[in-house]
C-alpha cells in the first residue's frame, strides 16, 4: 500500500471540519484532547472520565471518528476512563504522514498510540470496521490488550453483502444525496441521515481520499490465535453482512468467546435505546469480569 490519506481540496477540508465540529458537539466535553505521534502520523485521541479503573478504548467504524460514540461515552465514562480514537488514514483530526505497508502495520500504529499514552491492560471496543480493527489488534499486536469487544464487526467472519458493495459503488459514482441517504439507511438499519455523526460520515466519503490497506478478512487460523477474551454482539437484522452466520462462525472459531445476537437489532446494534442499554451493560460486565480474572 502506498500513499497518504488527504482531503480532495481546501474547500472539501473546510466543509468536512465544519461537519466534524457539529458532530463532536454531541459528545460530552472531553477531559483531555491528545495528539499522539506515531510512526505513521499524528493520531487524535479524546479522553473522557478519570480514575484508575481499567481503560476502555473505542475504535470507530469506517470514516466515523470519535463522534460516532457520543451516545455511549457518558454511560461508559461513568465507570472507566474512556479513550476514543480518530482512525489514522481516514478522515478526522488525525494527520496521516507515512504510508501503511500492510494490515499488521495498522496494528503497530495503534500499538504506538497505546504506548505513547502509557496504556496497558486495555479493553478495546469497536463497532463495524472498528470491530475489525480490534480483532486485527488482538491478532497482530496484543501485548497491551486485556480484552476485545466487537459490535457487529465487518469482514471478520463474514464478507460484506454484494448488494451493499454494489449500492455503495453506485452511490459513490453518482454522488447524489438521496442515494447516500438510502445507503445509510440500509447500512444502519434506520434513517439516520439527520444525525450529525451520520452526516459526518457522508461528508467524509465525499471529501476525503483514504489511503489504507484493504480491510481483508483474517484467516481462520489467525482468529483461532486470539488469546485475549472476546465479547461479540451482532444484530440479527443487519443488512451489511449475514450477521447470524458471522456470529455462528465466530462461536465455532473461538468457542470461549462471549457471543450475543440481538434479534431485533440491525448493523448499528446501539441504535435502539433498549439495545444500547443492553450493549453498555454487557460491555461493562465483560470488562469487570475480565479485569477480575487472575493473571
């Protein structure tokens, strides 16, 4: 992989960061804003909450940034220090300066971030592509990781549905607002185009050229190699992938993983308030139980 992620032009950059500021305004005021230097550039990290409880690090979905967790941060930060990451190489406040070579290189980049922050025994939680990143970390750079929580992770144990890929390609070529709204609705499971974080994703797609290695599925042996505890929550009604099959496959490959399928949830398993409360409770309980395990 070669190249550096960048905005299409100065006007696109200004448009994007106006949307970014609107979306981040939905989050609580962070207790820290950190720009962490790594071998691939500067990664923007926000810290919410204080104390010495085990840290939770949230990894966003594709082009989603820290803003996608505005609705989860308060409940999690009431119990743990929470760090949210703007993924390097994608749109956000992180600044990409050196190309990624491969997928392990992306894990090394996040390991740099955790190292510079002095974080160990980290509980990684990621939604959608963020879940893929969390598993990629557990496979290629697990030393600082205590556990992994994945929320309907994509391209881990099931591919994207062909219809979603085709729809995304058509929307990208035609670049029409109504098509993007339909794409978001199909992906999230509801019409979320009015939400600032969803608008930010659309703006990112239309203004930024990411330069990252292709998000490939790990091999079965790579998944079996994961030694940290894994919590996985899938949405049975998701249209991005066959989430029921993805959940079954993860159970088969990681028999000790804690795998949950929400029968009425779509790809965004925290979209409905009742599912959101369930997911927050499961994450907090999983972190508590994992942290209590000896050695």
